[in-house]
C-alpha cells in the first residue's frame, strides 16, 4: 500500500504537469481511497473503464483523457453522473495526465512509439511531439507502416506524399493531423499521428510528405501503461491495463 497523495505528487513532478497549457485539469480529478494497492490504467475516462477497474480492486484509476474538459458544458449530465457514481461506489480515485504524458521523454506516448518503432529521437516536434530519424538507411513507406501496424494492432490510414523514402519522421500521437504542413515545412518525410484531417490528403500530395494515421486511441495506449508500470515499481503496487476498444 502507498498513500494516494504521495503517488500523485510524485507523478505531477515526474511529468512536470504544470508546464503545459492544458484543456483540462491535470493530476487528481476525483478523490477516493487514501491508500492504494493497485493502479488500473486506460486511455480515456469512461463508465466501462471505471466498472472494470473497480472490479479489479483498483483504488486508483490512471487515464490520459480525464473527465473534465473546458470545451464541454459545465453540467453533471447522465454520462458524467454515471462515471462519478461508479468511482464513488468503488472508492476509487481518478488521476489524468494529457499533454504532459504525450511529451515525457521516456514514458510519454511519443517516446514509447519511437522506442517500439526502433527510431531515434533527436529533439522536439510541435508542442509535444518528437523529431526522429529512422536510421542510417532510408526506409520505404510500406516498411514503416508494417512496423506501426504491429505496434498498434490495426491497419493505419496512409495518405502518401509520393514515392519518397523516409529518413526523418515526426511523431505526434492523438489528433495531430493539423501538424502535417508544419512537418513538411520542417523537412520531415512523414508524420505519424492518430487522426488525419480532411485537408490532409491534398496536403500530403502537394507537399510530398506521407501521413500515417494509426488511430487516436491506438497511438495513446502506451503512455499510461509506461507511467503505471513506473509508479507500480516505485511504490511497490500492482497494476493492470484495461483496454476499452475504440476504433477512433
């Protein structure tokens, strides 16, 4: 067992959560049990996730996308009420980290994707992404797509930008399709993200850059697992990843 507040303070500091201009409050969002023996983690807050986390006996639920967003109505509707009731009934706390978890240099979604792809991170890209090189030799688009598919366990949407091979790769998980033009202007051969935007196909063709959109949910599974594993090791806790299928 470990004190909830000690775990949260450590995670806040580790991720430097206050550094990021956010769309939602970061860190502790719902207060539950004071002591934690198990962390259940998942990508996004949902009633399904909370039900399964409570069934596992988790006193702390860790997510990337939390409950509260500044672009949503300030009302406890049926959706939010059901989620809160589930957490309260299980005496489970909710902790959420968004951009800070995308950006962390080792535990973050983008760092974890780069590590599994076997590419080398050389610096930042955009707000929270990574600028990477794929190796001493250029890589064919099909070869990179095969690596991505093996990691996310789904076939990505690919918007090709011609026949160019890939040496410089920008990685920005989630909904970073809007950064495709930026990536092209900064000399990248491809952008790996979660979601494309409607103009992305034309942008890819006209600027000669490939877009690989592997799913918002699918590209953001890795950070919460890496963080949960790190916290579990540091505080001698159990942890489980709870997958709630999402095709987006």
